[in-house]
C-alpha cells in the first residue's frame, strides 16, 4: 500500500483494510482510494477520505448491518481519520447499470442504494486516477467513459449549478472549486484536486470570478475561518460569483 505524506491517512487505511475484508470476505473484489488524499490535499474539517469498494454481488441485509456497526465505531474514533471515510460499497451489477443492493457511507449518514448514484465524473476519476489498495486490478471492473460523455455530464452540471448554486454555507465554495476543476479538465485534460484547480484557475482563467478562488482555497484548507466576520460576509454574498462561474463553464463548453 502506498504511504501517504500524512501518517494519519496510512493509519486510517490500515485499520479500514483490516475491518472491511473481515466483514465482506470473498465478496470484496477490490478497494480504490481516490480524490484529495491522492494529491496530498486532504482537508480535515472540510473534505473526505474517498473510497470505492467493488463487490462481486449484492450486499445482504446482515452485511449492511455489520458495515454500519463498523461505521458507528469509526465515528467515535478521533485518533485517526476514520470519521472522514466516505464512499460506496458497490456490487458489479450496479456498476454495469443494473439494480441491486449497495451501501453508501456519507459524511453524515449511511444510505442503502438500489442503483449506482456515483456521478459520471467521479467514476471517470476513479478509472483514471484511483489507487488500488486492496485486491487485484482488473480492467473490466470499472467502465470506460468517453470524453463526450464527460462533456454531457458537465452540461448537466452547469444546469444544476444555475438552479441550485447558492452562497451562505461553508461548502458553497465547492461551486467555485468544481467549476475551476471542470474548466481545467476541458482545457488541459487533467483531473486536478480542488486546491490545484483553484491555483490553476487563478493563473489561467480570464473572468473576474477567478479572484475568489484564492479565498475559496484558503477556506477549504482552514474551514474554521468560516467563523471570521469577513469570511461570513464573503460566503453570504457568493450568489453572483457562482453565476459568473457557471456562465464561464458554459463558455468553455461552447454553450450559448
């Protein structure tokens, strides 16, 4: 297993990779880690330690109960990053677009899925960048996703952003960070972390909203700053900035 710069990540994954195979046995095909941890960009208090566990078949109710009991133990473990673990226990048939029974560990709660609810860009990211930490790499486990499919996902994301993109919360800055990340992919073909996307956007974007990426990165890396008056005011007035970022994404997608 790869050794991360942050020793707490190594310790958390060592614990996770002991507990989960014990619960799932031969049903567990492989586990991928993806997202900010791979870029040494994990931000406690803001981000998550993302994983995908691929299963050979549907979860049983008993397995879901055992996994959620383990999740409860992790939530009470403040020594490592166990509480930051977020991801899906996903059977192969759901990855192929069929229905079944899967489990999602979210930041706040756990949910049983009957279909794959990971978005297309997440699946693309795992396929391209995911780090295999358990099992054997097999090319048929994750689907191939074309650039055209990703572009259509970004068109749909932009529509969603216009409908739901609002300021007022700590995670409102994700609308800006993800816009920079997606435009970076369109321009460079690179999957940036959110902090990398903020840096790239400040250098390469031409629209005025890029000036807000510096503060968005600062707040992501130091989320306690959300309690400072100037950050509170800034976040509460992000609506027009988010709209500008959405319009910029449209321009890079050649949407009129």
